[in-house]
């Protein structure tokens, strides 16, 4: 093109002196305009699709082969309100920008192919135009660009119970629509069913761990076997928790974490297994996180190891937003004589936040001014839990210590909490 232009331009310049309005002059103008303004993908994404400059820079490498707007214009017409007829989805400019930013390669797809896939979503998957728009906005644009996913949607929507549930799961695990339903998903569902999980159980598991159903079936069999080896009965509700936990962690990690818990709590492996069988999810936390919670429960709250092992769910609760702040609130109330000293700590940390606030904070606001705001700040992560200790009488706290657990913290085999803590420290 450049070689041809170098030969034509002298002739064009010569022609302009005698016939400025001739066809040759018009050709010159067209060539000059084309040379000055080649098709710019970034400019098109910003001006036509509504992307920001930063989004356009990230998206343009995926559209490097585009040299004109004709194909993307046709695709956008199918998706926007500018196209008349049944195949238009009536996406707004803002929606188009979000879809294109999420999957720029959609603009490279053949318009006829996109039209057929949209029709298939309507016909085979039985989705309405608003549902298709929601699907594209939730990550479905990538699938519309690459394949016809209507057969997979026809399976997932009835299986999950609703289209809205599908959208919720897609935002966390888009891979379910890239997985073969007949070769992978159905065999995995059947395997979990053989373990005693009903369809409702599997759907519930899918809501938080849909990626499990995308595993190779042989891999999922290994995961199920490892969950069973933890001693969690397949018929129990905790089995779902066990499967998800071992799927996220390899065998070495699980073994190391169990040994860490045994040593830190100073208990036998049998007692630890009993606790894990009730709450397998504790094995999913890091050793640093578990150490902080255990040390706090043993030294600050002064609970016995046996009490913790019988209530392992405490080790899954947030130290900064639940365990510690509620402990300090109860301390303040006991020190003021506003509640008795036989309060059960486990019950208090298991209450929903609204229930706990109504029962232990709101009704005592007059006696402890500022406690409501202080607790709210701690619960929101804006202040450390220790800030609640300003509502204690420091001298009385130091002399009397933690008195409200005296009736629930019983010794283990005649040994005191301090004995256990010392043993744990020596073992580590």
C-alpha cells in the first residue's frame, strides 16, 4: 500500500493543478484520509462500546486482528436496542460496556453465530430476554462467544432449582459451564448420592463449592475417601464440610494441621478426631489463625481444653469480630454486676449479632455509656477488640481476673487450665 501510494501521490498532486474537482482529486482525498485515520480498536471500544480508556487498553490486545468496525457493529446491534426483531436483547449502553469489558472477544464472533446462540438460549434453555441479559452480565458473555451453552443451562437451572441460583453460583464459579455435564457433572452427582447425600444436600454444597462438581470423577472419589478417613460419617451433615475441606487441602496439609491441633490443645488424637468429626472445617484454617484462637480461649477466656473440644465450632468463628469482643463485653458486664457470673460463653458467641447486641449491650447502655458504639466499631473492624476494656475497672479486673467462667470451666482429669497451658507450651 505504501509503495503504491508513493507512486500515485505525484500524479495526484499534478492533477490537482488542472482539475481540483476531478475523480482523481477525490481519490487523493480518500487515500490521505485513510492514511491519517486507520481503524483504532481502542478508539472504537471507547467511542462506540462505552469502555473507559483503561478498560479499552486491557481489551484491545484481544481484538488486535480487527481492522474495521463492520463485524463488531453487527454484534453490538444484536445485543443492543438498535436491532429490530426477536434476536435483539435490548442491552443498554452501560450493559454493553460491561459485557464487552468482560469478554472483548465477543466482538470477533460471527454475527450469525451469535444470533443462533441467542435463539438457542431462548428455545432450548427457555430463557427470556431479561434472563439472557442477566446471564451475559454474570459472566455468560465468554460462553456466548465460544460455544452454545444452552444444553448445559438446560441441565443446571432445573438441578439448582432456579435461574437466580445459577447466576449466584456463576459469579463464584464460571467453570461449571465449561465442564462436560454427561462425562463429569452427572457422575460426580451420582457419586455424592452414593455417599448418602440427597439432591438438596448436593445443591446446598454446590452453592459454596460448585467447583467440586467440575473435578474429574476419579479425583472426586479420592476426595470422598479422604473425607471418610477423617472419621466423619457419610450420613452426617458434617460430611459435606469434610468433603469441601479435604478438597481444598492436600493430605500432607491435613495431617500437619491435625498434629498441630493435637499438640496445641494438649489432647489425644482420638479426642481431636471426635471434635473434627463434628466440625471438619477447622482443618481449613491456617496454623497461625488457629493458634491465635486457641491461645485466646485458653489464656484470656480461661476455658478448659475439654470444653473447646466439645464445641469445636468456636474455632471457626472470627477472633477479632466475635470471640474477643464478646468476651470483653461480658467481662465489663460482670465487673459492673449487671449479669451473673454463670453465663455460658459458647452460647454467647453463637448468638446472632442482633440477638447478642439486644441482650447484652442495648439494655445496659445506661450503665456503660459508649459501649454500644464501641462494640459496633469493633464488630465492623474499625477498632481492636481490646478497646472494649476501657469499660472495665482496670484495678478490679487485675485483682479479680476473669470470674464469669468459674462455673463452666471444669478441670480435666483433676488438672488446672494453667497446667494444660504449661504442658502445651512445653510440647511445642
